[in-house]
C-alpha cells in the first residue's frame, strides 16, 4: 500500500507499507526516521484521514497531521 500525504513542505510525501502496515519506504526523504514504524488501522484508512502510527520500538504512538490525498494498493495487497 502506498499512502500519499497532502504537501505542506514536509520532507516526506509518500509512505509505502508492507501487508502488516509497517513503513518500508518514505519518499523522497526520511527513510531512517519512518521505516519500521507501524501504521495503525492501515486497512481502514481513507482519503482525507490523518493516520496514527506506532514507533518502530513500539513504545510511542503519534499521529501525522498531514491528511492523506491518495491511497494506492500495491501488488502484495491485491
């Protein structure tokens, strides 16, 4: 699954998630920061939502304040 965020000048515009909702790519920057984080309720997300994620160490939960503008299903999720 690829999630595209509304552009507010942030260093990431798109995340790619695996089938478990774990971020495996952050485009164009910040892979080191985001990869390994788990998006909660990723299968229920819709355009316009702001997602919630858990840090890679599982200790903290936060939200991304940039709304989702597009969701793409990837091959693994078909």
